[in-house]
């Protein structure tokens, strides 16, 4: 059965069957960050979700053109730059580098195109001039240019709002030059050094909304498949993008609109005044990148997400379990290279991929897709522990589970490191946080081994308890002592106080 991709389209308010404009190809535009400061974890959430969506569409065979912009021309950038005594573009250049470092650390793949507003000023000016020529925009005596909202009959269709109702609730901004309170700026007059460009309308800079329309047009054309961003951008940003783009082209702008939920920290809105504001840089000091990604996968992309210690604790235990399982699996497969070409009865590795695809085709339901991954790891552990069955059958079945898991884990950027690399990273974080050392743990393990050799089991138990107090769990195996972080230890690692 051929699966049909379903997408919850904000524009229609319905879950629709996705039909690309061109078979086998998809164009996606996702609003990027305004680079006046370091990126925060809300930016990480959106970037991770679209990273997964693009990876999955690519896995299924689509040729994806993904555009994620940098807004490097904005009021906040100008104000912050002049506070720091540098030019706006100097500040934005520095913050773009910081953003790219953050996204790389989260293993987010670069978009196909990552345009900056400042590189498309001439295209933006041409866009505005075209709107003026068509009667959709007007210039003021002060050198500003506004979009004429009342000329667009279906304005408000994305946010499902009536223009008259919007007009009564609109914030008064003190600009008496507007024809209508809903009209929004396409060009803002500006004379601050380093913050303006020359144009037929006078010296100034673009308004926020026109920037994305111009860059989307440059890389995807007047009409493209998917536009996305956070839910907080539906109005006014995306509503205004639609209005100005369709006024210029006379055709639909984006066919499908995907909006991600918002992020809270410990059930509270992220705020510097509350003290729960987290930059990506700070979050990565607290949590491994893979744990941050796992946390994002626990809710549907359109739902709000809460960052909290409890969820991070659950996630770290799960990742620890995943990597421990893969360590056992790879060891078995590396030591044995002869298999029977037959699956163990009752195990169906291919169902993992089938269920993953079913979930992802249903509006990119990542939490549901994660269920199939959990089932795969459960099956692998069950097979490893099976007694009384042919080893060659076990090995072949395990090999098939590994083959099925690899591409879906890659889509999520989970378990892409070696188990040794993961455990080293987590254990080093743990030792640093609790002021312990590997040498100290090994010393206690050596003493415990000596006690067991000497049959001093009381001393052996005492040392085991001491290790447990440090969050270290010890197992005695035929090949010697093996240690790992206990559940208590894993929970300590994610505690922030």
C-alpha cells in the first residue's frame, strides 16, 4: 500500500493529503532567527523539528529545497548594535556565527539555502515598487512605505480573523500617516549610519514581513509547497507575508502552512525576569545535545513543549538504555559473522519501519514514530536474552533489526555516535558535575575486586555501597566487574540545582 502524506494545514484548519507542486520535489521555507542576540531553546525546538521533517522527506525520496533565513536587518538589531557601539551588520554577523555554532552542536543540518536579508535589499526594493505600481502600497511624506491591507479582500485567512475585528483591536503606534491602522510597513525611513540603504522611496530599510516574501520568491518562486515557523508567527508575520506575496503574484503563496508549538520551562513562559531563560549555548552545558533532541520528540510538533527535569531524567535513562542495547548488539554481530537467512518466529523487524512511516506520514507524528523505535529496542533485548534457540537465527534477526533501525535513527539524529563515545561524554559530564573522577571510581573498583578475590565479601559490599552513593551501579559478570550510572546517578546529572 502506498502511503499518503497528511499535513495539518494552518491555512485550511484541516489535515490534508499533501500534493507537491512538482512530483518528487518539495520546496520548504521556514522563518529563521532575528540575530540580535544568542539563540534560545525555543529556536532550538523549531530548528530541530524542521530538521527532522526535511530529513524524513529526503529519506522517502523527495528532492527537498529547504530555505531557512537569517533576519539581519531589524529594529532590535539596530538598537542593540548602537548600545554596543558597533554597526548593525557587525552585530548580526557575530550572532549568525553564534547561531550556526549552536545549530551544529545540536547536529542540525544546514538548510539548502540560508539567506540573509542584507544580501537581498535590491530584490526587496523591486518587490515594494511592484506593489506600489499595482496599488497595493503607498509612500508617506516621511519616506515610509505601507501595504494597503483593505485592498486584499481575503486578508486574515491564515489566522482566521476578520479585518474589521482586527482593526478595532490593533495597537495604535502613533503613525498618523497610515491610511488604515492595519496597514503595515514595507519600508521604514532610517538615517542611522550602517542601518539604511538608498531606494526610490528614500533612505531606509525593509520592514520585517517583506523580507521573507522576497527571499522565498528568490529561491522557491511565487508559489511553493510548505511554509513554516512558530505558532506565534501566524499573525501578523505570516498573514502579512501572504497578503503582500499574493498581491504581487496573483497566485497562492504557500500551499501548506506548518506551525510549531511554543516552549515553556518548568511550566512557565521562558523569561529573563523569571530566571528560566536558556540560550542554546547554556542548555548544551546542562544537557547533551541528543537529550535535548529526545525531549523535543515527546510532543507533536504543533503542541507546546515543556523543558523540565523530570522529562530530561526520563530521556537520559532512555538514551542510556538505547546505547547499552546497541553496545550489546554490535558486540554480538561483530563476534559472529555467520547467519541463517531466516527470522526468528514471532519477530518482524520490517514492521518497525512500516509503523515509523505510518506515524510520520500522519502529519509528522514524531512521538508515535518513537513508539516503534522503543519497540525495536525492546525486541533486540528480548532476542539477546532468548535461550534455547539457534544462535544463527538470533543473529540474522538481530542484523535485520539493526538494518531497519539505522535510517530511522538517522532521521532523528539519535544513536549516531558509538556507544563508547556516548558513555564517555555522559560519564565525563557526570564526573565534572559531582566533582568525581574516573581514576577515583576505578580505584574503588580495584579495591572491591581485591576484596572479592580475598573472599572479603563484607568489604566488597561496603565498597559497592560506596559506589552506589556516588551514583555508580556495579554488576559482576563472568568477564569481570561492569559499571554504569545508576538511575539515581542519571537523575543527578539532569538536576539544575
